[in-house]
C-alpha cells in the first residue's frame, strides 16, 4: 500500500508540474477534471492484482512441494516399519525352529529317520482312530436311515390299508344283500384283523341270516379284543334274545347301555328283542330310559 501511495503521489506531482508548465487557468483545469470517465490509477490496481495472483501461485506451489515431501516421508516410514516387522518375524520363526529342534534332540529324536518314523506312527494312529470313529457314525446313520425307511414304508402301507378299508366300509353301507356285506367285512378283516367294529357288524349280518351261534362267537372275539365295546354286547344280546336266553340277553343289554348310552333309543326298535317285550326287567329298563 505504501508503494501504491508513493506512485499516486509521484503521478499527482508530475501532473502538478505539467500544470505549472502549461499554466492553465482554473476553468480549464475544472473542465479537464469533469471530462474524466475513469480513475487514472486503474493500471496500478491491475498490477497489484497480478502481483497478488503471482504470490498465491507461488504459495500453492510451495504447499504442493511440502505435501509431497510429507507423503514421501510417511511412505518411507511405513516401509521401514514393515521391513522391521518382517525381520523380527523371521527371527522369531527361526528361533522357534531352533528351539523345537533342540527339544527334539533332547527327548531322543536324534535323526531325521526317527522323526519320520514317529510322525508316520502318529499319523497312522490318528487316521485309524478317525476312520474308526467315522465308521461307527456311518453305521449309526445307516441304522437310523434303515429305521426311517421302514417307518416310511409302514406308514405308507397303513395309509394304503386305511384307504382300502374306508372304501370297503362305503361299499358295505351301500350294499343291501347280507351275504355281500359279510364278504366285504371279511375283506376288511383281512386288512385289519383287529377291527372289532367290522367283527360286530359281521355278527349283525349273520344274525340277519339266522346264524346266531356264529354271531355269538364273533361277539365274544370282539369283546376279547375290546372289553369296552358296547355294540358287541348289543349284538350278543340280540343273539341271546333270538335264542330266548333272556337272562343273558338282559345282562348284555345292560352292559351295552353302560358303554354306549345312545343305544337306549333302539330298545323298542330292535326286532331281535321281540321275545323280550313281555319280560319285566326289559320293560323296567324301557320305562327307566
């Protein structure tokens, strides 16, 4: 700023000197000043701006050089640390190897042949134990897979039998001929011999054909399988009533109503109990229901 002031002062002084040389009057000087359109120090301001730009460029270049030096020093420090770490690691590994070799010599492994033999024995022993362990695991796995396969096959077989039995029951419900029904019940019993319901319904069909003795045997067979099955007592009571064995029939009726109370509504509608309509115990049972 001092240099700018000095330059302006010199410029004004020169103008004053020229003014004195030309000796214009005050009116002429005022006219010249009025005709000025821009400041006379504009070239000096542009020079100042150019100098500032040059200074900024120089500072930026210097900053770039300093930054490059710092990055270079950082890279050198990192490389030096890595080299030091690598050297220390190699030294430690060599130390461990030397110590291990010393220990092996101390415990009696004095030659590479002994070391090789010992390693082979250890490897064989370890491999043998691992092999045995995995063989046992495979045997257990095979056993479980076999059991699972058998379970799946049995379930599939049960599902198949259940579907067939369901179809046979539907056929039996639609069949009106008793002999055909008995054949269907026999087919059901071939697939499910322990089906007490099929045995009881077969006994019912035999009673319709008048084969009371066989029907009683089937009811006994069903009760041996399931002593709480009320419908088997009911069918046997029907057979005893048809044979006029009223005491046995009444005993089975009471058992049937105990295990299947819904059969009370069938007491008067069961044709096989026609011979019991004059029985006092039967009438009391009806009145009680």
